[in-house]
C-alpha cells in the first residue's frame, strides 16, 4: 500500500478533527522556551535572566515528562493531561503577569519551572494512542502503526518550525508576552480537548498491575534515551552554530529561518518512512539514519556563509525524523503497553536535556572559536549517535526477537 493510501486510511480512523487537535495541542511545547526567553529578556533587559527562565522551563519539563507519562500508564491519559493542560495554561498566564509587573526574578523562575513541570506531552502521548486506535484493523495493523509513528515524527518537526515562528511574529507585532498568552489559550482549548478526546485509551488498572516487578528503566530504554539525547544535542548545537554564523555575517534575524530548513527536510523524510519495507528492521534503520547524520553533518565544519549553510541543513534534516521515528518504534516494540506512556515521555525529556547540553556546549565553544566550533558539536553528536547505534544493533535485534511484540500486545490486551 502506498504511503498516501496508508495515511488516508490512518486519518480515516480518527477523523480530521483529531489530527487538528493533536497538532495544535503540541504547539505550546514548541513555543514556551523561546517565548519565556524573549519575554523575560525584554522586561529585564538581561539575556541571562531570560536564559535562566527558559532553562527552568526546559529542566522542569524534562523531569516532569516521564513522571506524568508514568501516571498516564496508571490512571489513563484523560485526567493527567486535562489537569496538566489547565495548570500549564494558568502558569503561562501568571508568568506573563509577573514578568510584565516587575516581579522578582526568583519568583518568575519558580513559576516558569512550575509551568514546565506541568506541560502535557501531547506528541509522545499521541504515539501511545495509535496502537489502540489501529487495533482490530486486520493484517495491515503493523503498517498503520508504522505510518502513525512516521506522521507523529513529522508533526513534531512541523510544530517546532511553526511554534518559534509564531512566537516571533506575535512578539514583533504585539509583545513577547502575547506569544505566551497565545500558548496559554492553545493549551486551555486544544490541550484539554486532546485530553478528553475519545481516542484516549482508558485507564486499565489490571494492566498496570501486570507491570509490578518489572524494571521501569530497562537497559534498552537507557540506550534509546541516550540516542534521543544525542539528537537533542544536534538540534541545540546546530541552532547555536546557525545563530553565531548569522550574527557574524550581520544577519542575526535570518538564523531562525535557516534553522527552520532543518525541519523542512525532516518533515518530508519523516512522512516517507511509512514506505520502508518491514524487512528493514528498526535497529537497522537506526544505524542507517545515524550513519546518514554523520555523513551529512561533515560539511557543517567547513561552511562559511548562510547561503552555503542552507543546502547543508536541508540535507541533514533528511536523516533526523527517520532517526527519531526509528527510536520511537524501537521503544514501542521493546516496552510493554503498561509502560508506553512513561517510555515515550522519557524519550521526549531526553531530547530536551540534549538540546540544552548541545546549545550550552556549542555556545561556550563558539565564544572562543566561532561558528565552526559550534558545528563541531553537531558533528560529534552525530558521530556518537552512529557509534551507539553500531554497538547496540545486535543487542537491540536480539531484544526485539525475544520480546515477540505481537504476542505481548495480544496477551496484555486481554484481562
């Protein structure tokens, strides 16, 4: 079946409204860090204060994501995501009020941390829903779930292009605080709608009971989290290197546009993953796309202009979404359904931590040696991802064979 027919059948299972709700529900996640940075930096006149606030959002979210995911595994997505959406919406509105009224920075940072802690993980939890949505669709179920994960990877990438662009537009036209108010409204409406949508899998205490005695953090999950952390470093270091290069050339405002091209290639490639044959196993895909990252990142350390950077980031993006989709599918195959929410949200948190590490390391090196040093961090992260995938390939293949995923799915879906 062609990818177009697969996606048509997939979206027919949920209807167009759900696709819209799940996309706009994840958009605030792509807006809050930049929005907090711009708001607090503008109000205080200190980039350090804005960076501290945005950092509090990122760290708190990375900590809170797997905890919330674990709770969804226990009590279901509806109550957890609904409470998170409303609490984070209120937190964003409060953050704007405090920042614009001259509140103490410590108070602002605490509220930012609370907001990050409460942010719902719509993208990862949407992935958790698809195996339930596709259940009972017959022989094509596996391909439908593959297509669903490919779509979710592309949707995440698209949101991280549109989100910052929306922040920049609202900040330029209205005020940086306006961007966070928009994010607050999106959470209140679409985050809550996503929470109560009929696609949310019901709470199944009997399933949670079966997970007692199992390790929450398995060696396989640690490897996959490390793989996601490395791709987060790629995002952070590449964005930093792009910003430094644009600033060096006197066009700092072009940095966001050039970096967005990374996601353009990623979205296109991500949607194409559904056409890959089943015999091309997930652990082999991870290795292949990690190799692609390593090769495509090499030209970064030689680039001298924004014009030269454009084709490089476009091509580099072609390997990013397929790499991330492979990681997510491996997690789905290797983790029991009773821990799916925790696994997916842990991967999301690892990506955020990697972004912070990549941007921080690249920024420090760029202060000394310029944009090439920042892009060297990108290349190092890509090479490390390839080494990890190479070392773990046989082990992951054995784990997949031993898991007998289809049998586990069927057994765990029957009380």
